[in-house]
C-alpha cells in the first residue's frame, strides 16, 4: 500500500535580482571538473512556531524581497550554465530575464524528527529538496540553472530553507551567499554591511594556470559530457542510493572526544618509533580518521574470512580550499571553484586492524601535508584516479567543512536547529556541531539496521582510545 502523501505544493515562483546584469562568465580550469550535473543540496531547519498565515502574509514576501536584493550582488546565480558541444568551453550566461525558482511546500511530516540527528529515511527527506531541471537544445547545448531554492513550512512548528545548486560555486561561495541573504533578511532588508564589506569576486583572471592544466581538464570534461544524455534524459536525476531503505544519521563528537583522540594518537606515536610523530594534529584529521575507521569496521564486519575483500583499497577523499594555498593571492570571496582534491588510501584490512586509527590519522595527515606543499599536484590525473578507485576499491567522499560555520546562518528565526546535506551513500557530510561547542558532526548514510551497530563501534572506539 502506498504511503499517504504528507506534503503539498503551495506555490512555485520566480525571483529575479533587484537589478539585473547581462554578462558572460567563463569557467576556469578548476571549474571544469564540476561542470554539468554535479549538484550540492543543503537544508537549514529553523524553529518557527507562528501560525501558518503569519508565514504566508509576512515571512514569505520578505524572504522573496531580500532574496531579490541579495541576488543583485550574486547575479550569476540567477543565470544558467551553458555547455555547448566540443570544442566550445562551458560558460555562465546572465541576461535581464534571469531568475531563481523558489518553491513553497507545506508539510505534515514530523519536523522534530527530520531536524534531529536521529536516523531518518532519505525517502522522507526527498520532498524537502528543491529540484533543478536541465534542458538540451537542438544544437546539443545543455542548459543548467545554477540554483533552486525551497521553503518547506511545518505548520506551527518550523521551517526548512533548502538550496540545490550546480557546483559552479564551491561550498565557501554557497556559505557566503546564504549568510548574505540571511543577514539582509535578519536586518529587515536595510543592512547590507556583510555583502558590501565582502562582495563576491567574479574576476576570472585571479586564477592562473602555469602548468597548462586547462587543456587536460577540458579534455576530461568533454569525455564526461558525452555520458550526460543517458544520465539526464532531460531531467536532473533525483538523489539515488540504490534499492532498499536508506537512512541518514548524524554522529556528533564533542570537544572532549576530539581532544581525547588527539592525545591518544600523539601518545602512541611518542611510544612507538614506527610512526613519525607530528607535533600537532588538527581536529579534522583525528575526527575524520576515527569516523572513517569506525564506518569501515561497521560496514565490512562480515568480511573477515574473505582475504580478497580484506585486501581491497579504501580511499578517503576530501577537497581543500586553495584560496590561501597558491603562490599568488586569491580573494577570500572569489566566486567559483578554488578546490583541489586530496586522497588518503589504506587497505581495508589495515583500517579494520588494531592500528587502524593511527594508520588513518597518518594517511590523512600525509595527504594534507602533500597538498600544502603542492596544492595542485596530480591534478592532470584526477579523472584517471577516479577510474582506478572504481576498479580497485571504494571511496568515502567528505562534503562540507566546519570552516563554513553553517549554524551561523540566521534569517531572524534564530540559529538553525539543524543543518543537513543530502548526498549519495559514498559521501560523508561534515560541519561544526550544532549541539556540542567545539565539536564536529558527521552525516552518514546507512542501510536499515546498520546504524545501531555503527553506534556501538563508535562507543567502543571512544572508550578504548580514552582508556
């Protein structure tokens, strides 16, 4: 029997920038890996106990008004990514007719559950995610709107403000946009201090390509573009995790947990000459290493008797912001992608072993050190490495970062009660903890029944490392 529908569409409107701009924005070599149907989805949950009519009569019109004012400063987001056939490069086109789709949904789902860290079905979260639709012209040019927004109203309980965007801007740009919008909204539409003090930089010339990476990455882009027709079939694919019921849950590590992990790693290194002990470990390194190892132990707990599976390679992949890493200055508010790709790799058997945590810490630390020494090293082989990973092992991809301080995105309703990312089963979302000061929270996807065992692995691991 089909589940009863818990939501209804209220309206779908177009919000244009308060002042439109006609422009063409080229993509840089660091954008090419993300051009096309590469989407990021983020949801901001807020307590909002007012009657629904208050939202429709007062809050919604003001959200639209301040969005229009914000888009005036972030005008490319109202435009479209155009991907013409080879040999032409993709670019962002902005016209006087541009706008962003804002969808309003009313939901009878359980707000407190959906905005919690507890496991929740991805199927139940799907209606909170705005959709983007790609079109393909007769001239074989793909057209991608850059952004779609949605506000979901939970009557007398809460709101969810969600954004879906093409990866033509990285997470840092998205955070800049959302905080600018929320700041203008919170001020009553009169204070533009944030966006005026830190306006987005659209200058494409700030990124240099001394190694000639663009030609290689453009070739990779054309190769990937040739697969789009089968993937898209005219529509942006929905979030898919395969068959079965998948759950999204959040694991929060507090400051004390993270400091305990640091002490354990440093003490073990000091006592064991096998490891080269670093003087400092970041909370990103130790927390990611611990969650990665715990996830592998939980996911592959039944592989102990299969030596072939145990020897498979496991990759931990994360992006690093290059704005302050290259040999020349790049504005902090540069609009686009300024990311490099980092990888740590270990055998599955190593991750699940007694020294798995220490090995993971060392592997992630080494990847970060290599990135700092040469941020774009190996960029010419990014696509080849992805193909290799798909053959030799599996990967966990980190999305998000605590540096974006997403819990400071206040529209005037107070801090978000929860900030969520919807992503594939291969990803692990990361943000500062919304509950534990100085902590981190990790969002992971599990098959039904896996989460409880994962939590037991986390608890045992923390107890062991603290003892």
